[in-house]
C-alpha cells in the first residue's frame, strides 16, 4: 500500500523523570500545500513513469498452491502478453509454478526456484518483465500474484494524471486511537469477488467537518508493538458519484500502535483496482457521514 511519512515524538530520560508520561504520537512530517503537490507527483509516477508502474501491466494471474501459468503473446499495435492457467502443450514458453511457498520458473530451457521473501523480477528482454510475489488470495491463505509488464504500454504513455479535489486544510484531523484488546481478523469482499483478511488493531476517533466519527484501523500485524503501518478503508456521502464507489484508503506509517494519529484526508487515494483490472482490492464498508471533497476523485471507467 502507499504510505505517509511519519515522525514519532520521543522524550529524553530526563524529561520523563520530571513530567507525566506522554502518549505515543504518530503524525505526518508535513501537511503543507507544497508537500501535497509532491505527494501527488509521486502518486502519478507510480501509475505511469516508474519502471513497474501500474499502467504498464499487460496482464496478471493469481496462483494457488500447486498451480502453474504460462505466458502467451499476440501481435497488436504493441506486443500484448496474456497469462493462461496450466501448462502449454509445447515447450519454449515462460512457465511459472507456485508450490510449497516458492516459485519455480521455467524460462529458456532453464528451471529456477525463487524464494518469496521479497518481490522477484525476471527480465525477458525488449522491455518485457515478469514480477511475482506472495499475496493473500483468500482469508489467511497465501498464493502467488504474477504480473507481466510492458515498458512501452500505451496506457502508461497516454496517462494524463490522477484527479484530486483542491487541497483542504480542514481535512487534516487529529485522531485518538483506541487499541483493540486483541487484533480482530476481519474479512473484506474484494474487487475480484474474493475475500481478503485484515487485522483490525484499533479504532480512530476524530472530528471532521464538525461531525464526530470513527474509523477502523487495520494492519497485517497482530502484535501492537510490531505494527509499522495502519490503514483504513472508507466510503463517504459522495461515493459512487464524485468519489470512487468501492471506497478510498489511507495508510500511515507508525512505530507501534500510537495513541494519537494525524490523518490527512487530502491524501486519501483510490485503490489500484479503480483504474487497473489486475489487482484484488478490499471493498470499504465503513462510511463517513460527510461529503468529503478532499483526496482523490472518482476515476474514469477503465
């Protein structure tokens, strides 16, 4: 997920000896208009100009344990690639198999096993790359997401940029965080019609546009001390008209679950499935009772 840069306020030992203990606080380092413009530029680059930009994906496939897929091509204006489940009848194709939480790749008559501790990349030449990583494909069950990238993809070349509401200083709020007694697994419906599990580790309470409200905070971790990022998925009164109907997200980096949190809704973003069919995004269910004209706007239909 995309993340805010945050700073954790630390007290010296001398200060702790003379004043009451202070709550752990996680906040963005800056919320100025200039910083927001920089953030937007980085968001746009992630869609179009970075080496593995989202709009450079030709196709993606999600593999369960024991499944294989092979790469086929067809000549159009650009070379278009497609994944097919199973194995080809003849040799000479790029084939990938997910088994035992490892990926086995057959390429150019060579079989290589890849560890999945981090995302792996295989360059096929002529601007075509295959990337694969472990991902959750059903509640608590991992699989393999495999993507083929085309560096000359016309969608990335012709991308005009994301659409955002004007920056709103009042959309930056200070939230109190109530930690969950223990992390609660919550299963979300996804854009692919599957389900995906996240751990609800706390509740953020705040006032926005003069109204008091709450949002669940989610993490991949279950131990509060090991949490490095919290996320929220939300709808608002404009969802489906001016904002994306599946919902919008925000992510904030932390060092352990904080007691207070700065939330900048100007940095609320649409999930990748808003413009790309190649992702598996959770559908938001919590709704903010405001017309939130801050953050990313609804995209054109892809």
